[in-house]
């Protein structure tokens, strides 16, 4: 290490208080994090790309500085979905510092990684006060039955009104309207559940019927429409 002439000529003054970093909550403990291996926790975060045409929800489970589980969910950009596949290959096994400085292909995923890094190293995680943290596999709980992301897709125009296309329950197949033309319910298909049944050998038609449900005052509506074609 090189010092300037001005620094070399300075009088040496003894360092005062040296109590280390403030402790942060990590998996039920208070930790003075000094190295990457001191960091553990599970958390979520959202990132967006430069033109803001798409977003990524990223979930990471970190144990002793290493990413042991990652869930990448994207919306709004076809290229981003392929970038998510790359990120899934890249993230696990890296330290959070490595992942922060790795090109995760997509701006939105890179931004989400940055936001998560900040949360994790400051102790702002969902598992901050959970003894021993959350097990590997906890990230899948966000997907629920059928292992499918919860998506809300709604389209609307001033001229023709609203169209529900996808809700948390599933893919919308019908909208129920009352006499005034107001939406009072809808029919949905749980795509994850349906595909799971089909993959296990169920008849596709029966699987569709068993995975179809209704919400609101669907029965007895004045009119039903297909939101994608009517």
C-alpha cells in the first residue's frame, strides 16, 4: 500500500472506539456481519428493466452467504422469461456478492438481485426472526398447489369496459354479467392443477372439469361472455 507524502508526515493518533458493526437479525439470532459467510436469510424483491416494460419477482434463500434456493418469476417481456431460465442456472451456489456482480442477462433480474442484496445484508428478511431460518424449498410455497405463479391480468377500454383474463384463482374462461352489464362473477381454470392431473394420466376433459371453478355470483347471471373473444 502506498501513502502520499502528506499522509506519511502526519502524526499517528490512536484509534478510539472499535465496537464493530451493528448487529442485524438473522434467522432468530443477532449477528455482527463482517464477512459474506455471516449472512443468512430468505427474502423476496422486485426489479424492473430500463424501459420498464417488464418486471421480475425474485426469491432467494441464503445460508452462510451462499444462495441455496432461487425462485424467478417474470412478467411483461418474452425475452425476460428466457433470461429467468439462465438466472435459475446461474444463481444457486454463488455467494450473494458473486450474484450481485454477475450478469443475470436481464435488467429486471439484475435490479431485483440488487434490491434483495440490500434487504439481506441489512437484515430485512422474511426469516429474520425465525429460528434456524426457512428450509430449502420454502420458496415454492409462493406458488401454491399446481406450482404456478399467481398472476393477475386485466384488460380494459373506455369504449368496451373491463375484461378479466387471469386472476389468482386461475385462467378466466367466462365472465358473468348482470342485467346492467356489470361483472358479478367469473369462471376459472386452475391450469397448474389441470396439467398435474393430466400428467398423472387423467382424461384431459375430466381434468378440465375437475379444475374448473366459479367466483362471485356466477350462477344465475343474465349473460356469460368469453373475455378473450367477446
